[in-house]
């Protein structure tokens, strides 16, 4: 697995996980968008949302986008 820092501010970032290993990685600190709650059961989504650890920092993504432009 390769972890890349793409010049984002704290609260932003990017994680690439190969689909072959994604099911073997369990979320540690699930955020509000990581799972669906039915009564008392927490059910993680099967896609990348299960890795969300907190609320989305919308205001910081303009800086993150600028950093992405530097490395691409």
C-alpha cells in the first residue's frame, strides 16, 4: 500500500487502496459517513466511504485542490 501526502491542509487528504486488499482493512475510527445504522447495528459501506474518519472539511478542499494541481 502506498500512502501519499498531496499538499493538503489538516482535515483533507487522499488514500488509495487496491480493491484486492480493501476488504481486509477494517475501519478504526468510523466517521458519520462510514456506515449505515439500522436500529442498533452498524453496517459499514462496501465502498470507500467506510474509511471516512470524520466530517468532510469542505472549506479546506480549495487548498487541497491547489496542492493536487502542483503534483499533477
